[in-house]
C-alpha cells in the first residue's frame, strides 16, 4: 500500500484522480505469472457467439445493431479498454470529495488543537502550507482506491456492460473471454451456453445505448448531481482526527495516516436524494429491458437460458461487478426491489404494445417512468 501511494505521489496528476497511477495499481494486482494469452481460436469463439447473439436479438428487439464486430479481452484489457469511461464517471465524485477535504481543513486543525479558541483565520494561516499538498495527496489516495477497485471488478467482470452500462466508446461489444469461461465452468450443463448468453446481454446493452444517445449523457449528469451531495459527518471527523497525531500546521506523513485511517471512506454522498433515486431507477430500467429482450431472444433456442438468468440474478444479489463498482467507487447501492419493479414495468409495456412500443420508450426520457411511477407499474401503465 505505501509503495503504491509513494508511486502515485511521484506521478503528477492534473485531474482529481491520478489515473496513470490507478491503472498501474490495477494492472499490478491483475498481473498473474501463469495467465494464458488469448489465441486466434479464442477470438473465433467470441466472434461466432456474438454473430449468433446479434442474429437472435434482431428478432427480439426493434433496436438495430450498431457494430458487427466484437472486442475480445482479458481482465487487463478490460482496464485499458474502459479507463476513458471511468474517467468521466468517477472524476466528478473525486473532484467533489477533494473539495470537501479542502473545506474541512480548518476544522481538522481546530480538532487537532492547532487553535483551541477556534480562530478560523489563524487556523487557515497555520494550515496554509498543507493546503498546497492536498491536491496531489488526494489525487494519489483516490488513485490507489480506484486502482484497487478496478482490479477487484476486473477480476470477475464478463463484458463491457457487466456493471449495468457499457464502458466502451463506439458501441462495439466487448467480451472478457477468460472470465466467461470461468463463469461457465461453474454452472454444470448450462455452462456450455454461458458465452452466447453473455454475448446476448452485452449486445443488448450496446444496442440500447446506441439507439438512445441521451442515455449515457443523462447517466453521467446524474452522477455529477449525485456527487454534489458528498459530505462528512463532523462527529465522525472528530473521531478520525483525534485518532491520529497531527503535527503543528499539519505534515505530510500524519495527514497521509489520517486519510488512510478512514477519512476518504467517510466522505459519502447523501442517501435518498433525487439524484440517487434517478440513478437507481435508470439502472433498473436498463437491466429490466435487457433481461426481457434476452429472455425473448433465447426462447425456444437456449433451454439453459432460465438457469443462466437466475445465476446472473444471484450473482447480482451476492455482490457482482455492478454492485462492487457502484458501492466501492461511488457509494451507491442497487436495490433488488427496484429491479423487480422494472421487470414488471417492461412486461406490462410488452403485453400492451409488443416490442415496438416497448423499445420506443427509449426515444426520450420523458417516456419512461420516474422513481415514483416505478413504485406502482400497474397504475402507471393504466394512466398512460
């Protein structure tokens, strides 16, 4: 940990997260000496599975395929291939957290005893030298946290959209073949169909985001709004600061210790905010649509599909890549109840107007239910 932090501090960062260092931390954690490289036969398997998936999906949804190809990745490739999207998703959260660190700096000094009488001007002057260290230190700490988080997700992610939204640019599907093979090996007879099933889910996500270009931008906007609620409980701040011996005016070593003792983890967005509800609702609607389309695409074609769908649900409930991502990197938790409501909503829409009406709901965000609407899908559909 100290080696990683020192390396990140030595690498200049012009963003709220030291992304160069984050990638290095992730790749170091993922580097396995016995890892097998992908072969041309692996690529051929993935390409055949994706071609079949696209063919089946064209009969289940009116949304067209944007790309005929597929990228075939290892876990390390996933980190490199998705890092640009991670920048856009996580930078706003880290930026706000960094601002919060700056805002609480005078309070840290007061708690540490730098100014017992609470003279904020004097406190600010006392800690002025440390203020200049805050940006590189917080960027390094966030870089280490994000790097470890990415490594944890990459070790089990199956495709570019496994966290709930595609993380590739250009809408080309991407499959993490070694992880899919491992996933399938644990499923008995159903495992043989794991590759085509994951290809279907990945291709469905990519079709959706290509057909609804507003979706990615609104998702990122909601994350920015969500990040604005980041703060820290002052009582908890006092506990953390008092657990660390801070030198007068602050010093790098003691402040590193304080940040590493849990302060970074305590800066979390508020719960039950409109921005949080919008994010959870959007993710639930995306997953519900993908699940329905894949179910219809595999009907009478893939007998193992129900078992594979149930495995994906259990994986999500146990804390799969999506749950790890949003909890570790964003402090956001996906609610199973919201996902069930989304599944019910899409079933009702399909029963009422078929695939054409269902898919047309993605033309504009105003055509989709909000959080309150999704709480009672039956009533919402009847009111349309």
